[in-house]
C-alpha cells in the first residue's frame, strides 16, 4: 500500500488554500457527484452549500488522525453506522472515493501539480476509510461497546452533539 502520511497531509493543506480552497473543492465534489452518479442525489436532504462543510470537516479530521487508529477507527465505525440512516449502500463507497479523487486532481492541478504518488496515497487512504466504514455498516451490533466508550449511541450519533463528524481526539 502506498499511503504516505506526509504527502496526504501536504496535499490536503494545499487543497485548503489553492483554487478557492475547501469551499470550492467541497462544492465541486457534490456538483460532480450528482452529475456522474445521479442515483445518489435523492439520498442527500441537506443542500450542498451546507453538506460540503461537513464533508470537508470530516476529511480534515481523518487526515489529522490518520496516525491515531485508536481515535480514527471508532470515528469511522460510527460514521459508517450513521450512513445506514442515510440509506447509503456499500456499492456507493467506490463511487464517492472515485469522485473525491477526481475533484482533488482537478483542484490541485489548477495551481500546482497532482502526481501519481498523490493519487496512489489518496486512493490507499480512501480504500482504508471505505473499508472501515463498510465493516461497521455491515455489522453495527459488533461495535456497540466500542462506540459507547467513545460517546456514540449504537446508531453512530451522539446524544447531545449535533455535529458527530467533528473529531476531538
Ligand atoms: C469517504 C467516505 C465518506 C465520508 C468521509 C462521508 C462524510 C459524511 C459526513 C461528515 C456527513 C455528515 C453527517 C454525519 O457525519 O453523519 C455525511 C452525510 C451523508 N453522506 Fe457521507 N461520507 C462518506 C461516504 C458516503 C457515501 C459512500 C455515500 C453514498 C451516497 C454518502 C452519503 C451521505 C448522505 C446521503 C449523507 C446525509 C446528507 C444529509 O444530511 O442529507 N456518504 N457524510
């Protein structure tokens, strides 16, 4: 696997400042997602103008915690289980990863470079994220105790926290 943590961080730092920053990247993510994969559009009830902020905060949290599996893994388990409520299917995950890779490539190519190494690192990271989310979505009952120990309900949400995607290690 070619997951280069430094490269992952550097590229995301660049993405946050180049070419309109995270807002432009996040908005483009949903624009392209709905163009390429129109069947997922009805699942989204929150408008892209709001939704993109959650996605970007979550990607940012994942990148920050990538070397802390004890923090990251339960966070991703909870997120995978929450996605069941959004009627997400396992087959959607590769599409979302493909879309994120494509928009990152577009975004970072405008002002700088997007290399094969960057692509390989992001692809590897997204495969891990997808795998861990899907694992929990497939067997939510297995993760009840782990989730409880991190303050999550069995459905992956948090009782008094409307922003469960924010990660506070
Ligand atoms: C890399 C994997 C993914 C990440 C990081 C991610 C991130 C997020 C975040 C942060 C939220 C906000 C709500 C919450 O945290 O519970 C969310 C909601 C949502 N996600 Fe994902 N997601 C991923 C994969 C997917 C996939 C594969 C689908 C399938 C289409 C999907 C569809 C949705 C939907 C429908 C919502 C609810 C939107 C609404 O409020 O209407 N996500 N996602």
